[in-house]
């Protein structure tokens, strides 16, 4: 019996002595700049933006040429990688420059998602309310009972139930009933009615509210430009990178919570049970299946197999890209013309591009 305290002390010592992994992990994390370095946010109204070398991150400089060659041959105009907010790579092609604006296309849907969340946190709207509560009835040609099923959240999650085969025109005559809201996922330009909802709820124009609550607060430049049936955001590549950096930080910009983190978490996670790879106008990687625009077919597997599972992204026509990878504290921007064929969002380019990126960063 007298030996028990000795054995207990010996056992405790043995456990401590034989368990170096925890301390090694802590030391590794302490030595890794990605764990110890403070997140950087570029100042507003300035061209200053801190940079970081590939060698400081242990990335592979010898693989950069292959990545840049691929980007150039695939009609890219610009490419940026941020790590912890600092620029590691910034490249422009075919005469495009850091000051040249380019269109976001559907990657700008994420701007609408974000501003809708800001309007909700300020008490102007509730995304669970029907759209007609803000812009009145008759905004579709669906029977009134069916129209009133459509909530703001349905527009955010692409589950309005309206017919997506009729093009981008969002006039009432072109917004026709196809299925009850919430029962069918379809990529549809009707999401843009959220801009009318925000304007009506706040009593401001969409542009006024957007500039004051999002653009100017994170130092972006750019403007909404009407193009046919679409309102398209144009900005520099660095402005797109600023938005991606805010997204990486869960809606926070340099200590200022631009959009509440709970909403942003919902926005960047599965929003309905039909297309698992879709949040609130954000695309999500790492899910077991996904749907694509203009089809009701379910594809099994991850959205971008070569990309990290925790990646979420904004995808726009002709391969406009914002990739956000929280686990690596990375934001990647690509702007340009279509890499191959004209496409609405995802293309084969995404997966091959990520193979080239992985060769550099892993």
C-alpha cells in the first residue's frame, strides 16, 4: 500500500516524459508565421499593401513559373494571393494593371449576400420574411399564394421555385412559378431582387447603402454598372482582394465587425438540403455533392476536388474567382476572360488551377 503514491508519481512522470507530441506541436505552431503573425489589413485610400516573400512561407518558387504560364494561357488578366492579409503574389497580364477595373460578374452575388446581412443586423429586414413584405405583391407572375411563399432567404439560397429557364429578365412577367419555394434549387438571376428589398427596407438607394456600409468601410473602390438585365460590380483586383480578406476574417475588418459573424457563418455553410455546396450566394467546397447552374442533376463529390475542403468561394461568369481558405489563412483572386468556354460559374479551370496553386503552396 505504501508503494501506491510512488507508483502514481512515477506514472505521472512517465506520461509527461513520453508525450512530447503536444509540446512539439505547440513549438511548431509557435515557429510557424501563419500561427503567430497578426492579420494585416491594408489602409484605406492608399496604395500601401504589405507583402511577404514565398521563401518566408516555405513555398516553392520553382513552381511559380508553371502557375503563371497557365494563368496567362487561360486568358487571365490578374491574379493575387494573400496570406494573413499580405500579398505574396500579384501578377497582371495582357496590359491589365493594378488600377484597371474589371467586372465581378456573379462573384458579385456575394456582395449582395453581405449587404443583405448588414441590413438585417441593423434591424431593417428579416431574411425569413417574405419578399413581398418589402417590395409589395405582384413582383412575380406566380399565383399570390405561391409568391408569398418566397422569402428573402429563398433568394439567398437560390430556392425561389421560379423558372430559371427564362433568362435574366426579372420583370414580373418573366418570373414564373415552377415549384414551391424551398423545394427546388436553381441558379436564377432573381436573387437581384434582394437589392430592391434592401433599398426599400432602408429607405436608401442600393448604391448609397452599399457604399456606406460595405465598400467605403473596407477601403474598396468600384461601382455597380447596369449591363442588360444585370447590375454588375466593377473594381480593381485589389478591391476584390479586400472583400476576400474581410470574408477570411468572418466579416471583420481590422477589428470592425462589418457584418455579424453568425450571419456570415450561415452564409458560408450549406443553406438548404438540395445543393449542399451552396450557402447564401457563396459556393462551398468539401461537400459530398453539388449542383451547377442550368441543370437539376446532382453531381457526387467535391465542387473543386484539388482545393482544400474548407474553401468557400465567389464564382462569376468567365472565371472571375474569389477563393477563401480559412485553414491556410489564404485569399486568392483571379480576374479575366473565360479560361476556356463561356461559363456561368464553375469550370474545369478551377480544379487544374488549384493543382498549380498546390504545387506552389504545399
